[in-house]
C-alpha cells in the first residue's frame, strides 16, 4: 500500500518581516515584491508545487 500526501503547504514567501507567526513550514523573506514573486516561482518549480498569492504580501507554496 502506498501513502501519498494530497495537499500540503510546503513553504511561505513574504516581504513582511516580523510576521513570522507561521510554524511548521519554512518562511522565506524577500526585500521587494518582485523578489518575492521570483522566489515563489523558483520554489514552486523546485518542489514541483504551485505558488498561490494570498494577496497580503505572502505567497504559499502548495503541493496538490
């Protein structure tokens, strides 16, 4: 029997330093919005996941 995880948040990317109330996942900090988008895109490719814009200065990387 094979067990797979269907949906899980793998990481967060944000420009909001000091907003580190997320636990259990890595949080990557970017200096600008452009850097945040680039980091989220690269992480999603590496992790074979999808980057979702939470529209509050945070992207989450989700494995579907």
